[in-house]
């Protein structure tokens, strides 16, 4: 029980860092592209409380993917409309991948050099593991081209035709996303109660695991070249 509480605390702390940096990146890039809206709304800040969505935070802490409050922007303020829209939309996911790259060595330091002090080692091992995994997870999750995720906003910036696929994703993206999250959450509950076969039906979980393992490989391989 104590080990689970330590894991849950480390997960929460990692979520705080990941979500805050992701949303701050959106706000900062939008501001640099000419839109003062994020600054006016108080989002140009590293204060986690300005960025959290309670439900998204809970989902992220418990199942490894979730969301924060979207940063309000006014694209008409951008000096170059489509460029500003695209850069702002991609800023959060770029930040997540960059942080996964920069924070992975901390996990290696904990594994190879931190003394095995009861509870303290467990906390820092979980924390650094989650920081790496959640940054990759948020990176992949937000690349999905489903409204209102960053992947859809990138699509919105580059798709000038706004055809049938765009309209479908715009209209039904949120419902599809919520259905995938709910299905993944239910599968996770069954697995926790010993019905391990349900992991095979976790569509979003399977995709996230595959994508994060694949995209995390260059980071692990590069830092693995250093003789720790």
C-alpha cells in the first residue's frame, strides 16, 4: 500500500511538471508570434494552477494520459497567421519531446548512482521514470489529429481546403477521443482486478505504448552511448 502511495505521489508530481511546461510552451510561442492573449489571461506563467484541468489531471495521474486547460489565443493577432498557428500548435509537443530527452539522464543517474535508501529511492525512481514516460506519452497523445488536441490544430494550420476529413475530425473528434479514453480506463480497471486479457482491447493504450516505445528509442539509444 505504501509503495502504491509513493508511486501515486511521484505520478502526480510528474504530471505537474509535464502539463505546466506543455501549456507554458503554447503560451510563450503564441506571445512571441504576436498574440498578447496568453499574457492577458495569465497563461504566460510556470504556475501549475493556471494550467490545470481537474479531470484531465486525474486521468493523467491514474492512466498516463490526460489534458490541461487549452491556452486561449487570438490567431488574428499573429504577424503571420498560418505560421503562428502552426508554431503555437506544435510548441507543446516539441517541449514534451525535448524534456523527455533532457530528463532521461536523471533516470539513469537515479538507477546507477542513487543510494538505495528506503522510500526515497523508490520516489525518485518513479518520479524520473514518469517524467520520461509522461513527456513521451503527452507528445504522442497530442499528435492525434482529433479536435481539440494539438494534432488537430496543426492540421488546421496546414489544411487550407478544410475538406470532408477535416470537417469529420472537427465535428466528431472530441467524441472519438472521449470514447477512446473511457474504453482505455475501463480496460485498465479490469486489468488491475486480474483480467489481464482486457489489455489486448485497450486501443488507445496499445497505440500509446507502441508509439512511445518507438519514439523513445532514439533517446534511450543516444544516452545509452555514454558509459554510465
